[in-house]
């Protein structure tokens, strides 16, 4: 489910849940607080995940993950992206705070997720919790609790291994999480994957694999 957004009418609005918008091109950005630490986060409606915190921001403010932590690796044009998943105690937009939020700590070597200026990314798993009114003309947004506000968070499944597509028909394993089901199955870094459960590699992508 996506966030509800509407346009207009906020030029005179005030209050703790009326926030100032910034823009990176056409992408809205807003100040939010992770564990009480404020930073600038991008709205990413194309991200089916939830909260991503970029490693430089986390390191600068000593933000660490709680609860069970899993590691993963993925590959792309910018190289291998190392990520860890766990929870942060809180994420607050205005006065609206979510608690025990599943979070990806992303540490790529290049690209927007390696930003020294941005704190992180807000995907649909966070945005869908709110009713969001956007007024681009006045560069403001207003928040209300959405229908999914009280629903428990569900952790994304961990694959236990990282893949990098090296051709239309092949993935290469770039890393395997110790003690994961992938490790127990004998997968190792450098292995070539041409099919999973009988499905050829040219018929699925990483997003489909994570949600299957």
C-alpha cells in the first residue's frame, strides 16, 4: 500500500506536523530524526522498503542497529553494496514518531546512498504509515496518521547471500552470510547462478527474489 498524497493549500499552515520540503531535482526531501538525531531524508516512493540510513550519517552520529542484525551484499553499476538490517529505536517526522523501526544501514562505495550530506531514504514501508499532503508551491508538507499506523512492522526476508547480475542469463554470488541457509546449501562467493528453484535467471530480478 502506498502513502496518500494530496496537493496544495499549505502556504499559511503551521504546526509541528507541517514540515518544510527541500528538493533534489523533483524528489522531495525532509528533515527527520532517527533516535533523536536530525538529518535530511529523501522521499523514495519507488523504494518498496522502509527506512534506509546511510553509513556516513550513522557513523557521524553513532547510530547503531538493535535487535537481530543480518548482513547482506548486492551488486550494481556502482559496485558491491554492503548492508546490515536491524532496528532503530525511533524515527520521527514532526511529532509523529514510529518506534522499533526495521532499518537498513547501507554502506556503498559510490552513488547517492554513499552521500555525505543525506542521512537516508524513506521508502514505502515508512511513507505508507502517513497521510501526506504535499504543497510544492509553498515547499511544505503536512502529516497525519494513516490507516496502517498501528500495524506491526514486518521485516524483509534476508536472502543469506548477495547476487550481482553479470549477464541476462547469469548472476554471480558476491557474498554469503555465515550460518545462513545459503551457506548451509553450499553457496560460496564466486559461484554462478543460472536458475533458482528451476526458474531461469533471465526470468527474475532481485526484487522478485526477495519477495517470493
